[in-house]
C-alpha cells in the first residue's frame, strides 16, 4: 500500500521540577506563597480597590495583618482545621481576606454565588456542612437568616458591613471579629 507512513511521535520528557514548591517546601501551597509575599514584599501593593472614585492600595503587610486578625477571629468562634466556612459576598477586599484567613487556619472555603436564592444558599450551606458563613450585606444576611433554622451545623454568621448584627449572639460583625482575632493573635505571640 502506498501513502503516508505512520511514524511514532517522540514526546520529550518534561524538565525536572524545581526544588521550590516541593512537598517539603512550605511555599508549595497557596497559603505558603501568600505568607512568603507578606514577608518578602511587605510594602508593595497586594490588592487595589476603587472607593468613591478613588483608588486605594493595600500592601502585603496590611493584607497579612488583616488575614491574621480574621484567622484569629475565626478560631475564637470555634472554626478549626477541616471546618467549612462559606463566603457569600461580592468580589471585594474582604472576600479575599476571608478566603485566605480560612485557608490559613486549615479550614475550607465554600464560595456561594452572590446571586443565589435562599433555597440555593440553604443547599450550599447544608451540603457543605458549613459551620460559619461570611456575608457582606444586610440583604445577604437576610437570605441566610431565612434558612438558618434548617441548618443545624451553622453556628455563626459574620457580616462585613457594619450595623447588621441586630443583637443576635450568632451574628458577629467583621470589625468585631478582627478586633477579637487581633487580641487573640497577640496573646498567642502571632502564631497562627
């Protein structure tokens, strides 16, 4: 038979993995890389946001301080390694701080779409077994509160925007969580 011959292709071997990022390297994780940046570039911008038409930067040091205080606050309300913490918020600085704080203490982030209905919120919280949820606004808090009685695992709700706790001991404000967490961090010598 005439025609093109099939020639076996040779696929080159991948280059050896660099030593950075090995299993024994603490920077091999997102959390490790985050804290490495906090240490190596404390004054460089990490996050930027626009508030009322003015751009602000958050340095790696400020980002690290915020994560440290939220991580301490989460621990103070009973969140530990392997626990699930849901985040129901718009893309904002606090979302990123919350996500990194959750991962820093070895818990698991459960992001929930901010357009979710109360039934979808209930499903995400129930299915994940989240023991805490972080919301950004009173409207989203309301969505969680409408289904809270059906969620026995959910013990704590954290609201980012001020003034939304309504005196309910199961609801804590973001700023209060950070203050408690910063105090806890100082008591434990900064060890997360």
